[in-house]
C-alpha cells in the first residue's frame, strides 16, 4: 500500500520565509515611526521651527517679503511688546507669529527684532502715549517714523456661534508686519481716490487692504467735486449705475493728460454701463452685455461654467502670481473683446477665456 505523503515543514517553506520577512519589516517600520514621534515630541519647538518642515512653511516668509527685506537701504527695528516667554504663552498662533517676525532679521542685517517687556520697561510705552500700545502689540521703527501693529492684526479670526466669541483661525503676522515696514521706510505714499455716487458695492475690505499696503485712500464724488490733483490713481469699484456723459468726458481728459484710472466693474441688472464702457472704445475694446460662460471644463471652477479659470498671460502684473502657481477665479464676469480699432493706447490681455 502506498504510504501517506510526508508532511512539509511549514516553518522552512519559502512562503513562510517571505511572510516572516514582511512581518519583521512591518514591525521595524512601526518601531521606527514610534521612535521618530517620540524624538519629535521631546524636541524643543524652537528646533522644529528652525528647520520649518511644516506644510506650506507656516513659519517662513514669502518671497515678496524676503525680496523687500533684502532690498532695504534703511535700518528697521521690530519691537514685540512682551517678553518672549509671555508672548508665546498666548498659544500656537503667538508661537507662530514670533517665529515669523524673528525670520525678518535672518534675511537682512538692516532688521533687528527685540522683545520689550512693558512691565519692566514702562518708559517705552510713555514715549508713545498717543498710540495706546499694549502688551503683545508690535511696534516697527525706522528713523523718526514708527507704525504700531495691534496684536489683533497679527491674526485672522471669526465669530464662533457656539461660544459667542472670536476664535483665531490663521496668522496674518507677515502681512501686517511687512506692510508696516513698507510704511515706515517709504518716503512717499501713493494716493488713491475712489469715486463714489454710482451705487457701488461695499468696498471696505478693499480700502482696508489698500491702507494696510501703504496706500492713502480717499473718497471723491466728481459730480460735485473736482478730481484731486494729488491723486496718483482714480478708482471705480463695482458700480451699479452708470456715470454721466459729462463725467465720462472728464475721466477721458484725465487719462489723456497722464492720469491713471482703474475700473473694476462687471454685469449690472439693467443693461450695460454705456458711458463708463465708452472709455474702453478709445482703446479698441468693446464691452458686451451679459456674462461669460466657459465651455471648456478645465477653465471653470466648482462645476459652474460662469466661475471662470482664465489663462493668465506673463506680465509684470501677473508674473509673481504665475511663479507662485496662483490661479485667478472670476465668477460672473463681463465679456470684453479687443477690436483693435482704437488709437488711445496699447491694450494688453492679461486674462483670457
């Protein structure tokens, strides 16, 4: 009779060997991950910040700020109004703000960063009685000029309806500090006049952005007032009603004499802003009634053909955006066609669909 087949030693089989190796590798990987996490947990946060391996480099500076700092020809002093320990005790966003601000001095010997404890240095606050300075504010100085950045301006916050209090959501320390540095180092301030009286949309956020970027903003109604002679630029923001033909002629003369006009406008409920858009015809540009709808799926966002993702052409205005891989999103846009029939100047198409 045939004997029973001999039993295989499964511990010596190839399958077991490979399975065992895989198991050992997995265990080693898990151990390595645990060890790394333990090491990172005991490392001082300053060491981690110094390397800045965080996503999007939240402790670093953008290239725009780096370029500005490296181009400084004046000495700038950044004073964080608290001791370092007390400032960072405010939480992770204060730790982040401190690291961001300290980075400025790493890119230029022109910049110094100091921590000034107002409790230990009461005379410091006495020198700026009109500023109403407080702990955790940041004071930027250059020569005889200074600019105060309130602690609330270092962060973005939003209302929490569960606690009915404002909650910090992100840092804007770099934006506020760089803006203040521009302010104290600039010899001249650009003046922008926003034209009013056309049922324009709320532009408070625009004004805030311009002011934080060192622009002097004023409101002007050219129906009753003359165009300011010291204005570097006139701006019309999202008008719902048209300008008059007389005002169109006034703006046309202003531009022909070397003035700068920036119009941010789009579709309106009733027809088209004929007098305003007649200014474009001088340059061979025609405005169309209605909105632009994109047929190419790769050139609109949120599955909405009217939320455009246009192609962006290279230009001094757009190059920094292209380099940082930004994409403009333009919802509800008015269509413009370059006809080439005008002789008022050169037309450059920056965003095309």
